[in-house]
């Protein structure tokens, strides 16, 4: 197929390093979107409320996500939201066995953690990506990733881990999120993580209200313009529920709409709970953009 061109209403960011090699697979983010499945080994996750807390259930859910077409699987053992701290040893015990079980499954393994020791144990077990929802608040996280082949996701948030941050205020949420991400990228670079192993995430709903998250979605092109692949974690979040008046179990359609809009603004990784539906939405979007051939051609052909 021809090189990517910009369809009307579509932003194609100028990525500094568009091709990323993860777990033996090249992802060309000039013309490809990766679907990241969420697997929470927590008893109190906001969406599944502990449905995949048991190890065998978590592994089964991860393998089902791969079967449903997920490119990446993101394993979390301690949620971002306020609450009691999870001891490091316990968080490691939650995530590392899932990482080990997925080795050889042909999927990019990500671990959602803000603790450098958990990150190190996860990388040693075979994780390819560390997803830090606190945006390298601890510089040791960058050092751990730098001392490996792993990729680091830098996410915007304001609160210290597991602490409340009521009524966040921004003069211009998009401009401030972009500035934060740029500063934290520079922190990661200074601690040895090369640019070709960095990804950014504006952090929908993390220390942001619904209007903030809608504005970030509307103007996501200002984030993707930073030149690094952008991940969006919009799946079933409160900004969707509040916008549509839907509870957490009825937000799939709103999630897909937000994800597709983000792709059209330059997002290249979407983090989702409902994998099968998201894979179809993402692959259809790629085909409309001219990046993917149909699976077959039969309609109105001789």
C-alpha cells in the first residue's frame, strides 16, 4: 500500500521514531494502532472490581485477550486511585506470575506500576513495557528502564501514588499536560532512556474532571505533536459515564467513540477492557485510513 496520507479531519503526527520493535514484532506507528488489553490483579479495580484478581483468572483473561486480537497486555497489581499502599513484595507477587505465564504467547507484555522495584522484577520476568501512571515521579523508574531493553510509558498525573487530589484546576489543561509530558520525557532522557523507547499518555481522568478529559480528547493532536507515540487509556472511564449518563458496565460504545476520535487525532496505542469490540473498531479505522487491506473482497465483484 502507499505511504500514509492524511484523510480529512485526521492528524498524522510526525513521530521521531515511528517504528518500534517489541517482543520481536515491528510496530509502525505511522500507519498502525496497537490494542492494549487491561488485566488487573487487584481486588479493587474501578472497572472489574476484582474479577481477574485470582492468578488463574488473570492468566485466562490475558490469554483470551490475545485470542481476541490484543497486541499488548497491560498487567496491574496496584491501582492509581487513592487507597492504602500495596507492599512492594505483594505487588510483585501479583504481577510477575502473570508476566511469566504470558512469555511465549506472542504478545507485548506491559506492567502498570509506579514502583521501580516492581518494574525491575517485571522486566526480569519478561515484561517489555513499563506503564508508569505517575509520569516518572521517581527518577529511579527511568534508571531501571534505561538499564534494560524495555519501553517506558510516561503518563500525566499530579497526585503522589495512592493519594487524593480533589478538584484539580488547570488554566489550559492541554497546554499544561503537554508541558508536563515534555518535562518528564526530558527527565527520562537525562536518566538514560533513549527516545525510541518512550511513549506518552495524557492520562484521561487522572487528576482531571470530565471537562478536562473531553478537552484532552478534543485537542489530542497537541499531545501527539510532541513526536512520541501516544497511548490513550479512555476505556470505560468516568468522563464517558458522566457524559452519557452510563454506569461502568454500559460504557463500551462511548469508549469506542472516544478511542476512534483519539486515533484520528494521532493516538497509536489504545488501552481497553473490552478487547474484541475495540479490535474491530481499531482495525476498521485503520482500513478507512488506507493503512490496512480488507480481510477479503467479495461484495459486488464478478
